[in-house]
C-alpha cells in the first residue's frame, strides 16, 4: 500500500512540481514531474492557475493523489496559510496573501503550505540525512539563500514563519542603505547565485586568461563549479571566497542556536567538494570552540528533489493528522 501526494517547490528561478509516492516501508519515489521558469509568470493569479492546472493533469494520471503541498520562498504563516511578499519573485508584491485557501478552493484537495526551506528540512528529517540527527540547520542555496531549523526532531517556524532565515542575517553593515532596508548587506547578497557569478566576473577582470571569460552572458554557477573541478584559477578563487563568507555566516548562526549540524541543499548546492571543504574549514576556525570541535556539514543526499519530496510528505502528514 502506498500514499500519493503532489509537491511544489517554488523558487526564484524555477517552479518545480512532482507526484510523490510513499510506501509503508518508507520508500519514496517521484513518479512524475514538471517545471516552469518562475519569470514565465507575471502575477499571483497566474501562479494559482498554474498550480491548479498542473494538479488537474497529475490527478488524471494518478487518481489516488490525496493532498498537495507547496514550499514557498517567503515567510509563511503556517496556521493562517498566508504568504508574505517573496523577495526573489519580482512580480509578487502582495503581503498576507491567503494562498492556501485560494489553492484549496481551486484544486479541491487538502493543501499544506510552508516555507520552501521548511519543506526541504522536512524531507531531510523524514528520508534524508536528518533521519539520524536530533537538531540541524538546513540551508538552501539558489537564487536566494534560505534556511530552516529542526529542533528536537520538529520544525521550528518562529512566531510568524520567519525562523531560520540565515540569508537575511546582516553580513556587511557598512553597505549604503538600499530599498528595502531589510535587504541591505545581507548574507544572501554575497553567496546567492547572482553574487557568485558577479564575484567570478570581478576576478575575471584581473585574470582574463580563464576559460570562463569565453562564456560571456552564459556564465553561471554550474560553469564555475565545472571549471573549479578542472583547476581553473578564477573558478577556484571564486569558490574559496564564497565558501569563506558562507562559513562566517554559519559560525554566527550556530553560535545563536547552539547546534552542530548543517545540511545544505538547493539549486546551486552541487558545487564541487572544494566549496564544502573550505566552508567547513572556515566554520571550524570561526565558530565558538564548543561547536567548532564537533560541527558537521552535509550536502543533502536528496539534491534538488528535497523541496518536492518535503512538500508532498508534509501534505500527507498533515492530511493524516486531520483525519
């Protein structure tokens, strides 16, 4: 016997969806999937239409689907089912948008809605590296940088769904004021996708002999990672500088919450081992001694499927609890 749900992983670059089947033995399988570029949409109403249409298509092929889960890249009020303006989706300006209730009315199935990092953390907790951990910080690296906290085997969401947002920690307080102010000097601006590409371009200005210089506008994190694996000096320097900043951010976060395990996932988490080695080295140098001596950094075994799987499993868990 198995249970089936749909999971949506909404990101600043791509909206991914999948049908997830879970059996009694704990085996998880994504049996169907689809994706669309986030910028292909232009309004929340179009997002709702996209989700509802995709759910209808999935339900025709898999009529046993019993629930839908959505991981959304903003603060999500879990009880109310509302979302705040997502900082990395340019066409979404509404705050306190009742997304869960609107989707329920459109789809006709139970809908669970949570922050995108929270659903990825739920996947890790259930079927990933988090199965053996009591508490951990999960970080999603992609267009934005998100985070989630699992404390004593439970998601900790905070008062209004904003707990764990490591990407919004202030990293550089001397940056000139920006609008909005809460986006000024934050960690995400130094280790997100755009920041890594910009760093590589800056280093290329000093060393144009790199093979990366031939890519022009096609330069992205995947190319930087591949070049670093091949020993390209610009790519290696880019990776090391990014890892150093990430390690400092993690050291600050772990000092506050007092935990020793970090799981990394997201669209650009497939950086080469050098990134993780340098991040861990910096973390061990800069963390307080009681954490530094035991801290562990894991790359998610679920890869880019964590959001889809976590959203679906959270939906199934919530549906079971509501019976």
